[in-house]
C-alpha cells in the first residue's frame, strides 16, 4: 500500500467509525426531500413521445432508488392509453394520488362545491383499482378555498372520504419554464435545451432554499420536503439533473410516502385564501413574517423577467 492508498483507506476506516471530518454529534442533519409530481399530462408530447417521457421519468426515479408520488388528473387516465402509461408507475411502487378528474381551481368564482366533490370521486373511481393508489389529495394549483366555509367544507369532505391533503412544501414554477421550452421547440425543433435546464436548476434551488429556511423559522425544525414538479418535458429531460443537484447540496432523497409521515402534513392552517405551500400557509398563520409572503406564493409571472433576460 502506497501513501496515497494508505491515506484513502485510513479515511474510509475513520468514516466507518463516524470519525471522519466533523464530529458526528455536531453534524447538522441533511435536509430530506421527496419528489411529488402532478397532473400526468401526456397528450402534450414535444421532443419526447408520451411513452418516452414516461419512461425517462420512471428510469430516473429508479436509478435514484426513489419512490415518488404521482398526483393524477382523472381525465388523463380515462382511456386505455392513459391507463397503460400509468401502470408502470403502479408496478414500480410509486404512490398514486388523486388530483381531481378535470383539474378545476377551487378558488375560481364559478367553482360549485358539489361539482368539485363529484370531480374528486370521479377521479377516485378511475384510480382505486391501482394497488398503489393511496388516499392523498392534492388541490389543483394548490387552491384550498377562499372562504372559511368553502375551505372547511372541503376539509370535512376529504376526511369523510378517508383522504389526507397531499401538501407541497417546496412550491415553484417548473410549469412556466416548461411552457417556454415547449413553445421554443414547437417553433424550432433543433433549439438548444441547456439554457432551460440551467434556469430550471437555478429556480428550483432558490425555491428550495427559501421554503427550507421558512420551514425552519416557522416550525423551529427541518421538515421532510415534498418538492412539487410536473409531468412535463422539462422533467422528462432534467429530473435526473434536479435530483443530482439536490444531492450535490447535501440533501437526502426519501420516498414520498416517508415524507408524508412528517407531522407537518396533518396541519390545518387557519388562513385565507387557503392553500399554497403548507410552509407558506403556516408562516402566514403565524403572522410574524408577512413581508416575505407574496400571493400567489409562486407564479410564472415572477419568473418572466429573468426568463426574458436569459432569452428563454
Ligand atoms: Zn395540477
């Protein structure tokens, strides 16, 4: 064994004993994150076919040994093709959740409560036979009600039907970057995708740092994060880079079902309008840090100036 090999093996032995570098007791626990993916829109295939996008995302999760949660819009699996695309998610053991049948915004002025409830049950009828369907519900656009009566009625409805809220902790606008990317590719199929990737990483890390710091401030502890992403081309191409970035920052991936065991997800913040990230809602409820709480918490509009500047 030469000196270099000796040093390396000595470091490995120290690490095995928990003695490498910073003493174990002083080490800050690594932030934990899970992947929770919304919509399952596969009709809008650009660059990758629906099947290729589906496979790319599943392969990325498999390569990282991550079980995600997929919040499915019922109408997207109301066909043989849709069901066939969802089946490998179920077989791979990813959590399948309910995201309504037709993706209505509960805070929209014309949203009728009874119709919204039927829309949830209509999605459930299509999802319930998938063995990995679990009763987690995610509100489209994270909008949970704009009056106390509407918010509380839906909370009661979900409990009655055995659902938990599939809250997001790290909200963001991945969908807005995807819109720019697909618009560009429709105009010019050979356009470079790297600038979109780079901005996606920059944006996601900024949102992750923001919500992680907010969670620690509001709860006095770290949370097991649920990162919101969408089933889109952006993630068909770059979900692997996103996971690698989080890991490179020292964050540890966990399965979505494990993340949802964090007690933060049983909170019912008393705020209006209700919704957005659960961390945002709890911060608003606490009321001590209102200045950092814009509404909506996230929107593509906030990213337009930067995306324009980057020529995206
Ligand atoms: Zn959605």
